[in-house]
């Protein structure tokens, strides 16, 4: 990792942490969803830095183009944009903060003590062709299972919403 | 910069994202906000998977797994949003403290 990549990493990390913080603490749901999209974009940038180009594209098309727009629809269908987020009681907020901080500290401690075997050399080139070959040869069963899961989810979602309309 | 240091950077970033998600799940009172916090945690896990697949065992298994995670997350989000819309129609609120249909 050269200096330029390190600079890009830290810029992406800073923007990512900031936007995640806005998503978690922000009061306006509409802005939260937009910052959630920004957060996903920085994750896609990190994927590119890790030379996972196919995953970065899936992140942008599938996640930002699909899921964020879906959540945006749900936000606009269910509440008025002017509605303020319900306030969190102070005691609960502090307790949650302490729990999250404890978790952060303990996991950090655990993996600081762990020795990971570092890779000898980093492979070059694009990952899309290799992933496509693996998806249709050695990993064809999970691939099909995910397809069925998605189909069932779509049918289930339609069934849940439709039942409500009929009444 | 060695691979191990690089891996530590990515693990720390993923850990920060994960704990932010945990904090959001515990403090948010809006169902959609909780859903987004959970998705932040999913993305932290994905980031770790890809960092491991690149920096520890250099094959594409980790990327493939992250791809399946994204697929399952998409399914989960679709069902969750359908449930949210159905609940909003019957209760007219998204505050988790007010949605106590299944509370005895």
C-alpha cells in the first residue's frame, strides 16, 4: 500500500465514519437515508482499494441503487419529512454508548493479540472473471439458493403488504 | 506498509462501523433507523470479509461470501420494509416503543 492509497484510505474512512455517525445520531430520517447512501459509497471505495472491483460495482448498483432507494420510498411513505425523530432518553443513550464502547475495546483487544498469517504476494488483475467462473462451477449451489431466497422474499413481501390492503 | 498493518487498519475500521451500528440499534426509536443501523453492521462485516480475502488468504472466497451476504441483505430489507409498511398502516406509527402488538 503506497502513500497515495493510504491517503485515499483515510479520506474514505473519515467520510465513512462521519456519515455513519450522522445515520446513527441524526434526527431527520430523510437526511439519515442520504448519509446512509454516502456511507455505502465510501464502503464501495474501500472495496476498490482492496481490488474487489466487482463487489464495488455490486455495492453501487445493488445497494445504493436498490436498497437505499427502497428505504427512501419507505421513509417518504410512512412519515412526513418535517416530523422530528423521537428523542432518546439520556440515561438510555449513555448506557448504549458504554456498551458499544466496551464491545469496541474488547474486540480490539482480541484481534490485537491475534497473529494473522499475511499473504505472500497479492494477486493482480480484475476479479470479475474469476468470481463468475466460481459462481457457475464450484459455488453453483449457494448461488441457486440465494436466487430462491430472493424469489421467496419478493413473494413474501407482496403477500404481507397485499393482505393489509384487502381489509 | 506491510500486509499485517494494512489488515489491522481495515479491521479497526470495520470494528468502528460495527460498534456504531450497535449503538444505533440500541438508541434509535424509529424502525427504519434500526434497519439502517443493522445494515451498517452488515457492511462492516463485508469490509472485514474482503480485507481478509485480500490480505490473509488471497483467493476469491471472501469476495464470493460477501456477494452472498449482499444478496441475503437485499431479501431481508425487502421483507422488513413490507412489514414496516403493514405495521404503519395498522398502528400509524413507527416508534418501537408504541408497537407492542406481540407484547403480552
